[in-house]
């Protein structure tokens, strides 16, 4: 018999294994032949159609442990003997059936290669669905059931010695459903296992169950779904899974007597994990749009590698104020993923603090979003910071063009290195008078930047003081400009000066005093007079004498080689004590006191521009009092609508000088020149004289006996005040411009 062919055909099916025995007496004497009749019980579920099965029986050639064995293919082929019987049986479409099956044991009992204890025969029985075979082959051993072997449970051992008909202890099952295929889409488009899926709490899906027969063809059978633990997940009768709590459950589908299942694990939803500090602040200056270093945030899952959260596109929402100034991008290719936040297009923002919220969502609806807060602080624009001294003075002699260089003109930013200010080329603006005498350029290669340059081509500039303003500006219109002021003092050509050094207390000349200038010194004669040559205009003289405090004569008048008289230079006797000076400010025209006038006191003679050591204000009667350390000072009186006047006064230590009056002349009308003569108590009277040419070629002379003069051009001048009685003691006269030939000579 072709046992191997039959076994090969049954190898993929299910079998019922039966052990049969037969004896002819209670004592167990073997018989050479015998037949056993089996009544097999079958449960049929064939989908509503009548079914044919073929039954086969054979024997084992060796002892076999049948516990747990359901398939012929589970048994090694070498222990399977020949086929003893075969039979076609018609079964109903469904329900139970009893199948009589007669098996001749003679070939088995006659096989001397196997042991037959107590006349037994180790029998196996297999049931096969014919599936198109309507007749039994003439040789049952040639029947090839293909994939149609049925599921038949093991039948317990038979004892033929006690009964001619033995009913198996268990029946076999006949089904048209071989298995049930289960499939489902993963929640929210994620990847998941079809055999052991993991869902997040809140996720669900719909299971599709497909019953198929042994040939994998679909079978239309009702399907019943079930969950082993409804506290974890439920499944509806249409296959809809709803997760309830974290845990595991078995999801099963049953149809046609078959069941398929898978284990579902429900996980708590993880969260997106960001660093502890999820706030980033950018600080910029108004009018700028810098390239900031991006702030980055690592994006991970609270479940770690067990569940990588699917991330969606980031979104930005802005608070009150400006929008569009933030950028955010997610890079999922890094491990962990990286969120980058930065700024853009901030140049138009006004000073203030702005906020944006960057939302990082998951594509899973059950996983919440996380947020990063970006703040932008826009500070007012920085300022240009120049060197502490923004004024520089160059002093030259008329007719020269020395090389004077700008020094220490640094240019920095109030923000320091945090914001280097973009700078424009410097510009130069000149005041009244000469132009073109200064060069300036900006060097940004230094740290800080510097303004370089200096004076140039000054040889043709007349004597005087000139000013230029160097403007340092930014290319950023919101950043203000700053200025350097450069002054050029052009002194006249060298000249000679003459004067007299006197005792400030007695008025007597001081012999042997030393007068020192830029190019030398000279001693005063017996009456205190001196002449010093080669003194550049605008320079300073130093005067010293034994027994007296030294002083300086400032800003020597500009000359052209001739000797300029600079008058008396009073010295105070040597002392460190203080002295007092009193006086009055009076109107040169009316002789009336001037209240509220300002008296500036400066050290030295002819000191009108240096810093005042004391500043006073006249009272309602025009009076003032100054207390100063012994020395020589210049008292300058100024008042509204009056020309300033200056007197050199020696302050005597421990003494008080009175009647040190300052007579202020009202501002002139343009063509009138006023001359004022004042004196103290002694002498009691002085006279002023003014003489000059007339239009006719003669000369005029104005004095107390002839107080006025005129010519063809009209009035020339007049002595209009001759006061010898008041404490002021003054004479005042004026002279007008000549209509025909200008200023009087």
C-alpha cells in the first residue's frame, strides 16, 4: 500500500488517532484475523451544504505517545504502517452524526515486525473532506486528500476483547472554515504590529475578520468578536476597538468553529518632553535685524525609545504688538529631534518687549502639545560714544602751516561689543571765517574706531580764532550723530610788547621784576617799565618779582612787528592771606548803578576766556564784594544790553580795596564809538581829549573847554558827561563814523 503517499496528503491536515485491540478470549489468546466496528461521532458545521468525508484506518509499527497528538503529520512517518480500511461517508450540512466504521485488523495482527500484546493492534483513524471527490478510489491507499484532512480528536484505546463495537471517547469536528484572518489599520496612520499591537490610551481601530477555508478561499460565516479584558479595551460586534485603560487584553474573532486572536497592549499616552527651561529671550537694538544664534530645544518622548512620538508642524502665535519676527523649525532627523527658534525681520520694530508662543504638536490626537515661549527685547538704539574730551584747540602763528594731528578721537558704541555701530564717513562743518584748514577721516580698522586727520594749509589764514565741527554719524538713521569741535587759534606775527610792573597796593613801579615770554625774558627798569621783543600775538607773559606774588598776562595782542603797549601790570605783595575788593557797576552814560550785573573773576591780567575762580552778582545799588587769596585778577563785568568791561586788580592779603568800579557802556548804535575815562579819589579831576581830521582837512579837538565838534559831514563827537563829584569820577565822549571817508583817524 502507498502509505507514504497517503501520509503526505494528510501531512497538512488533522487526524484522530485510535489504538485498537482484538482477542478471541478473555485470556487474551491472539487470533490471526479479526474485524472491529467503530462508531465515530462527528460534529458538522459545513456552511449549510451536505458534505462527504473519507475515513481511513491504519496501524503504527512502533509504540507512540499519543498524548496531545491531533495530526497525523505530528507523528514521525517511519512509525506509520499500512492502511487497513477506507470508507466514504455522507454527512449532513450541520449537526451531529454517528458514523459506523468497520476495520479489518488481520494485516496488522499478522505483521510479526510489531508487538501485539494481548492481541492488540495500534490503530490510527483519519477523516478527510473529499472536496470534489465523490467516489472512493479503487485503491484507498492511492487517495490523496491534499489539504482536506479534517480535525479529528484522539480516540482512547480500544479493547476489542470486551466488545465487538467500540465508540470513541471523543468526536471529530468537521468545518468549512480553516482559519480566520485578522487585520486592522494602525491608529492615526502610525506603524504597529498586526500580531501584538501597542495602542495609546484613547486610540482605537476597526478589526476586519475574514474566515477562509483550507484553500484560503473566503468563507461567508458570521463572526463574533470578544475582548478578554473589557477593562482595558472593548470591541463591538462590528470590530470597533475602544481603549479604556492601560493594560493588556486578547482580542478574538470566532466563526465556523474557528477562533483567531491577538494580544493588544494599551499604553498610557506619552508626552512631548522639552528641556526644563522652555523660554528663550533675544535682545536687539531698534533698527537692526541681526543674525542671532538660534535657541535649540531637544524634543523627546516621556516613553523614551519605547514610543517615539510622531511630531507635527510647529506653529507660532504672537502676543500684543509686532508679529512675524520669529522663526521656528523642527529637525526630526537628529536624535533627539531638535526645535530651533530664531528672529527675523526685526529692523522696523519699536522699542519694547514682544512675545511669541511656538506650539509643538503631535500628529496623534491623544498626545498633547508643548510650547516654547520666545521673547524679543528691542532696546532703544545705542549711541555713539566719543572720547571724554570732544574739543581740541590748535594754536599756530600767522603765516605758518604746522602739522597738527587729531589725537584721542575714539568712536565707540554705548552697547560695547554687543552692538558695534555702523558708521558713515565723517563730515566737517566750518564756522565763520576760514575754511578748508582741517582734514578728518574715520578708521574702523581700530578698536575702538578712531577719527584721524589734522590741520592743513593754514599759512594764509589771518590772525583770529576759527572753529570746525567734525560730525560722526551712523548709517542707521535711528542712531544720532556726535560731534568733535576743533578750534584753530592763529596768533599774529611776533611783536614787541611794552608795559610797566607796579605795586598793586601803592601804584609805584617795581624795579628788577622779570617778564618772561615764549622767546626770552627781560628785567624791568627802575620805574618798573619794560620792553620785550619777539612775542607772538596770543601768547602768555609771566611776571615775577621778589616780595610779590607772580602773575601772568594772557593773550598778548597781535602785532605786525611794532611794539604794543599793554599798560600796567599790578602785583600783590607776597601773601597767602585773603583780601577784599569792593566796587560798583555803573552806567557810563547815566552814571547810575547797574543791579543784577555779573562779575567774573579770573586769575591773571587780560584773562577774559579762562575759567572764573569766582562769579558775583551786583546788588540793587550796583555794589559787589569779592574775597580772594592775594594775587592779581581780572574782574569782568557783564550785563544785558551793555558791552563787557575788564579791569586788572591786585588783591592785597589782609587788606580791603575800595572803589574798584566797573563802568559799563551801553551797546552802541553801530556808527557811534564811545570813550569812557574813570578814576578814583585822587587826583580829584582828570580830563579826556579827542582830536582828529575833519572833512575839510583841518583837525578837531574835543575836551572840557570845547565839548563838541562838527564838519561838513555833520556832528563829529561830543563830551556829554564830565563828572568830578560822584564816587564814579568819569568822563564820557563819543565819536561818529565819517559819512564821506569812514572811520575817523
